[in-house]
C-alpha cells in the first residue's frame, strides 16, 4: 500500500530502518502503543545497510566500562528474543577469544578482566601456556595470553532485523522504503519535520538513526556530528582445517584481525586489521589487498594457508573519534534525538540504544547509566586509539 507523505503527521519520525532505528521504534511502542511512528529508509528494501553486512557478534569483553554496560543492558533482550518474537535467530553463546601479542595489550586484558569480573561478567584470563594448550592452532609463541568470556555470542543480524521490522509494523509503525531524508526542518530551536525525496513529513520529534549517513543529516540543522563512515572488507572462506567447529570468535587485538565461524561451522568470516579500513560510503571490494591480508592471517593461524577463499564483501561501519556512541538529545534543538556512531557495535548494542532513546523520549531520563557520557559535547582533540577500546 502506498502512503503519501502528505497524509503523514506522525508523533515521531525515525530516520533509518536499520537495527538501531527499528530497536528504538520497538521500545517506544512497547511502552506507549498509542504513539504514531514513521520510519524513513533510503534503501529500497530491508537489510541493505550496515546491519545486513554485520557478522552477528555479541560480546561483553570491552576495555570500556561504558561499552560493557551497553552489552549488559542488551543481554536479556537477546536471551529472550526467540521466545518473545517467536522466531529463530540462531543465538549461540560460543565465546570470544581475545589475544594479546605484546605487554601493553596483555596488561590491558588483565585490567579489563579484573573490572569485568567485578561487574559479574565471567571473563577468564588465559596465560600463554594455557592458551597454547587449549587453542593449539594458534601460532606458537606469538601471544603472551588472552581472555575468554563464555557469554560472548552470535545471532543472525538479518533474522533479528526482520523480526523487529515485523513487530513494529504489527504495532502500527509506518516504514517508508526508498524515501531518503534530505533535510530536517526547524523553526528557531524547534523541530518541525523532515524533507524527503518523496515530499515533506511533519512531526515535532525526530530521531537521527541514519547510521553512516548520520553526520550528513545532522549538518542540515547546523550540527557537526563527529561520525565518519569506514569501509571494512570481509573475506568468506572455508574453515581452517585444525580450527574445530563451534570455535570461539578469535580477535587479535594488535592487528584487529578476527576469525568468526558462521552458524554452519563450514565457513568463516575473516576480517579486521586497521590498515584495511578506510573512510568512504562506496561498498567496493579491493582484491589487491588480499595477499597482505592472508599473509597476516597465516601469521596468526598457520593452517589458514589452506583455506579456500570463497568471496569478499565490504560493509560500512560508522565511527566516532573515541569509538563510543552518541546517544541523547541534540544540542540546541528541541525534539531532535541522536543514536549514532556505534562504531561497529550497533548490532550487539541496539537493544540498549533502543531502550535508552525510548526512555529519554517518554520519560525524559534514563536511570541505568549517565547519559551525559554519550553526549557529542564530550569530544576533545585527544582521542584513544582503537586498539585500546577493544
């Protein structure tokens, strides 16, 4: 059914029908089903953006207490998802193995483990001998140690996205595909609506959940949002022969390299390393990078030399300078809320982001954490390197 923009005057407009936008809509409508919500999506169908290219990782091992808190706030949502939505998402707690190849990272892992255990997160420290014994396929002597958290999990991003989409539609939300938000309309310091590629929609409350395009839409009302899109290549390969099925996600903190087994256990997703990350929106694949990438992979898992390279794709990750999200009210404007810059953690932290924004809109506050820590005004010229925000 086609709905003209001129017919719509919703209570709330959400820009972006990715995992963040749909989670926000879901949490708002769960709390107040009488509200009308219109969600604008520039893509012509569900899952064409960042969510559809995600690997499905859910983890609690973060050096940042704030990111650990977002994971904890999202935990029950994922644990109860299949029963609540009556749909499979192939959720599996298979763990994540974090690896430290130098003293600095090893010290960070030890400190993080101490903090996480104090927060009741079951993060275990593995010294070099134990690491080599339990994971003999790793390059011998390369790593000083690592950590393993059994709560770290996998779920199918598109299955979660599709279930949320179906739920918000049942609750009355209108989702307009192929309708790009081009400009936010204001009068003084108040929100009035959104200009789209198909016309204008009026509403006093707007949520910017536009993912990699968040800074562009924020700029239309004079907000310099420090969110930048980054492209990352993902290599789909056969499983290395000596890496067992149902193996934990593997992450080398020194390079950013990861190995993530898909649900079947027959194929893996290889990716990461900061030098294979570059800014931009275009989802192009650069095969000239493959030789150096696979050389790095073999230095971590020697049997990777025998994997079959099946295909490569590129996903876009929205990042902030400190790799923490921007969530909350926009500075200087009444009625504009931000949920941006999840920095590669959007899928796993979508439940928390949705809950936070819903509470801010409906209650004017959030009790679970200090929302000021996610405000865009926090940024300074000095930012931590990504390797220290694992």
